């Protein structure tokens, strides 16, 4: 193995580690099972856990920041290992966008929890909440767009380039499930904004973010196992390498 190849393999292992840690940090909201947050997980936004007026808001803002930075670092680390595969490159770039937007999102917390606090919901409807509410909505939207794009592009890359077999097999199902969860979340947000209840908004959004974390974890395992993509020259050499004659069939 050449020094360049060893360096690329080390980069792949580092990317996989960062992504796996990022996926774990992105599921920190499951701590609400054992911590008294005061929010209903079926109805409340995941982001409300990190709201400025919540007792554990600082904890969840920190884990969101950590998750975003880890995924961003993992995606940037993996980018040079794609072997000039455009679909994979685009997928890693989209995942980097997701990580960056998630990190920014953690710095723009909601001021209060609108699904559990009618006064907060009324202020939000009247436009009397801080501008961070609007900024948070924008950064959250960018994060989800990046996540969806990454899921689609990296799954296509896995199948198109015949790499990461587990992702090629499981990726399409995860993408479809993520799209369904996203539609559920968007419909619930629209219903809540129209004063028609939450439509189990919290459950839909938690499923949405859980699927993203599971996908990133699966991607990390695939990257760790497969290593970097072979360079174009290495692929060409492998194709042109002479084959050994079959046993027992020497020159006559």
C-alpha cells in the first residue's frame, strides 16, 4: 500500500469515527426519556428542548452544536476520499451543509416552547418573539434540506458506484421513510400554525431526526469498512493486470 493510499485509509477511518459520534450526539434528545423536561414528546418540537427558557436548554443546545460540528468535520474529511465520483462528492457536500446548519441552529434557540406554552404561541403568531425564531426556522430548514439531499445522493452513489453495499440495500428504504416523516412533520407544522392542533408534531419530527441519525451511523460503518475509493489509475491498472494461467494448463 502506498503512502497516499495509507493516508486515504486513515482519512476514511477518521471520517467514519466523526460521523458515528455525530450521529450519537444528534440523538441526545432521547435523554428526555429519563430527564424531566416538562415537554410532551408526542406534541413538542425537538427544538423546544433547547429553548432559552427550558431548564435543560443548555444541555440540548450543546449536544446539537456538537452533533453539527462532528458531522460537518466527518463530511469534510470524507470529501477527498471519493475518487472523483460526482454523486458521492455532491452527497458529502450536502451532508456538510446539514452539519453546518445544525451547528448554526444550536446558536439560534427558540425563546420559549410554543406547543406547550399558549402565551408563547400567541406571541409567535403576533410576531412578538425575538428574530431568532425566524432565523431558527431558516437554519432548521437548511439542515433538513441538506440531510434529505445527502440521503438521496449518497444512496444513489452507493448503488451507482457499487460501493457501501449495506447502504445500497438499506438506503432506499431509509430515504422513503425519511420523506414520509418529513411530510408528516411539515403537515403538522402547517396544522399547528393554522391553529388546528399539533397532529403529533413531536412524534413526526422525532422520527425524522432519528432516521437521519440512523442513516449517518450506517454511512459511518460503510465508510469504515470500505475505506477510500480507488483512484482512477488504480482501477485502470486492476483492469489491465494480466491474469495467472489456470493450474495445470502451462505452456505446451
